[in-house]
């Protein structure tokens, strides 16, 4: 069991570290510091631990409340660390894209090109893509926006059907108004390989991420439902520790003094699907995750949770549970998912980063503290590195 969820007003213990945030970064760094004999208190704004990787079981199905989270890494140190807290079963992620009634394989590979053009040879695919790039007029110029960058990499067909609509829904603006840096490269495989990730280690914790994070926090004092940035909480909690490790939004920590950094938000709609609406195999869709790339479809993707299980049709489970994911405009105070790291926001972040550099007793970490998107393995690697500097 994890440390007690306690009322700090009844506890006068002095801590070495106050960790703000019980997501992957906060849990991992709290674990390492606790193992080294430091006294750590973790406070979390949400009423649960695990951050966006939170899971719970419902009707015999493990539900990923904030969308699919596949653990993948080639970092031996990270892999060894997470396996201390969970038994991982192998899961190879092979999502699909749905555009105007037709399914396409992801990532872009020979299966995708066969589905799109009816071809079977890699050289045929290369010639089609190169011809489309040449016809676009973008081949010889430096791309000035995401649309030009994407077409320059994969041609017009793949861009129009599988990138454009999805990206515009995700970011809430036309691709021609998005910076080219968002898509620096696009994986294109001229082989029949639907594996989304190339990492050496891939899988899912057998009993969910919440159980894994709970084990990380075993023996650590944890307070959920506690917003550190609430003035009363901040005043009360700050003196309890020698140093703060802050994994929340860096701009919020400083009261948005330079203005808020921009994010995209997400909204999730979870539905129970009756058995009669499922396929013969008991599934609602062809893959655990299907991206909807048509801009006229309001959601960006659908996750079918039972398809993450070891067997396609979970024993004794009828029907299915799906989650539609919608990209949304973000407002301060809401959950922040994707940083809009355009030039304006990068410039603003640099101002906050310079403020943070002046802090002697506060460390900013995690994806929100550093204003960058990070996969789970990168978050944990950063936590292990940061903890190593403190030991």
C-alpha cells in the first residue's frame, strides 16, 4: 500500500522534499529520493495519482481514462526501473486511420500504400511520393508551415487523407498556419511493418498504470485533491520542506506574470457499446486505437479499451467500452496536454525559464515544468537524472 492520504494540519513532520504532482515524473523522483533516505511529501491537485496515465477497471476491462498510453523505451535503465513496480506484458501498438469510410495502416508503410494506391512494391511507392512532391512545388524551398513540410516529406495523397484533417482538429487551426517544426520528420517505411514504435521494450503494466504508480509511492506521504497553487495551501505547505520539486505548469507557478503559455486541451467521452453493435469477435473497431483523419468527424480518435487486453475478446465481457477523444481549446486552470511550442510561446517560456534559473530551492521538471511534450519513458528518464543530481 502507498503512503497515507493525510491531513497535513495534523502532522508537523519536516520533509526534505515537497514534490508537486503525482504523475510519472513526480512519482519516479519521489521513489528515488525516498530510497535514498530522504523524507518526501507528494501533493497532487487531482483526486487520484498517476496523472494522465490514470487507469481503472470497469466491467472487467482496464480503462485508460485519458486515452491510450503505451509504454515503450530503448533505455535499459528506464525499463529496469518501471519493472520494479509492475509486471509488463508485451503489447505491440498497431493503430489504424479512418478516412471517409476506409481504414489505413499506421505508421505510413507499404500496407498503407497498398491500401491507398493498390501497389505492392516499395519502388512504386517511392515514385508516387516523389512525383507528388515535385508537382507540389515545395521540394526545392524551405517549408514555411506544416502543410508544406508534410507534403515535402510524404506527398499530397498521404497528407490530404491522413495528416491534414487530423492535425487541424488536434491544433485547432489550418495546417498552413502551423509551424513546420511540429512535423520535423514523418516516419515512412518502405516495408510491410505496422509496428508504431521501434523501441526495444514495449508493453503495458498487467494491472494498469495506477497500480504501478501506487507501488512507486509506497511509503511516501501523499496528499491528493490538494492544489499547491491555492494561496492557502502554498503558504502552509512550502515551509514543510527544504526544497520543492515542481512538475506543474511553470507559468502557473509564477502567476502567469508573462502571460499564459498556450496548450491544447482534450475532452474524453466514454461510451458503453452493446454487444449487438460489435463485430463477431466482440470488438467495436479493428484496432485498439483508430485515428479519424476526416476533419468533418469531430473526434480525433477512438480508443477501444478491451483490445489492450491479452486476448481480443476479454473473457466474460459482452459489448465493449470505447472513448472518443476530442481536441479542445485550452484555458488556464484546465488540464494541459499538448504545448503549442510556436515562436511566440517559446519566447514566453524562455522568460519563465530564466525566472526558474534564479530559484535556489525549487526544481522544475516534467513535461509541464519544462513546457515540452514527452513520452513516459522520457519523463521517467528525466526524473531519474534529476534525482541523481540531488543525491
